[in-house]
C-alpha cells in the first residue's frame, strides 16, 4: 500500500520548504498550485519523491470542484496540509467590501471544506489520516487592526478544524493547526518594509519567524508520533501574545 500526501498551496515558500522536509517519507506528494508549477518542477529535480501537480484557482467554484473531483479519485491519501490564503493587504474596515472578505473565505475556508468533503470518507473508512491547517497567530490573543477579512477567515478555519477534530476522532483521523506569527516569505511581500521591521521589533525574540521555525511542527503533526494529538492549534510566535 502506498502513502500519499496532498499539499494545498504547495508552490508557496512554506509549501516548498515542507516538500523538502518530508522528501522520502511518502510514495507521492500531490502538489496543488494556483497559477504556475515552474518552481515545483525545478524542485522535483532535487527530490527522491515524485510530485504530482494539480492546478486550481480556489476563488472559483468551478475550478475548486474540478480539483476535488480529481482528489476524490486518489487512493491511499494519508495526509493533507492546507496553506492557501490571500496575500496580506491591510485596510481600514471602512475601505473594505464584503467581496474582499468573501474572496479570503473562498480561498482559505471553502477550499479546505470542499477538499475535506472529498477525502474524509476514504480516511474514515481506512481509520487513518493526518490533516494540518496553517493558520496565523492572530487566532491567539489580541487581533491586529486593519486585517478584518484575514482574521475572520483564519478564525473560520480554526472553527472548522476543531469541529472536525471532534467528529473524526473515533475514526483515528487527526486534525490540527499551526499558527505562526509573521513569517518573512513572499506572502508578506506587499507589506511595507517598516511594518515587517516593527513586527520583528515588537516580538519578544526581536525577530520575525523563519520557515525553519514552522516546518518542524507541521512535520511532527504528520508523523506517527502525533497519533494521539488532535484538535490542537500550536502557536509559533516567539512568545508573542
């Protein structure tokens, strides 16, 4: 029996780092990407594990359904990691629209909902599965201003994870989340440099998070050693509250 993992948002910096960290642990890594698989194809040249590319635009109902139809046909899927989100673009609430928030919810929450609808039946039948959502430290402690849509979508994902963790526990399917503070990746590339610098200055460790701070926790939650951990949201923020 083969072991496969699905990574949603695999072409992100964090997704690429996770692929490198778990290389050799699975028989196949199924990689979702939004617009370009070029970086993933380059990464494949350095890996032992074969990558299978699947494209979807999660802001589109039709594109999301096409992806879930493909996923439903995949056998031996043992794990899912969910990264998708929209790049940070802080705005005052009065300058936002419901459409802004809807896009965030579609990309982050609807994508997780629809994918899990497609894969959980097989996991419950197999009585085995590991699912990890990548959220944000905004789900712990005071929320930042000017990010209402982003914060709303992350709390919605947290609620989905916790509810499903309770429902899936009898089937030995574990759902958890990691919630990092600001990580210096392409995801925050549209933030002002001053904002990124201030984030580091305000952190108790006087720096922002790095990929190597986050990936080990995801890898652990996917491992057999985490088989009795479910419904948890691990905050990785250098002690920031």
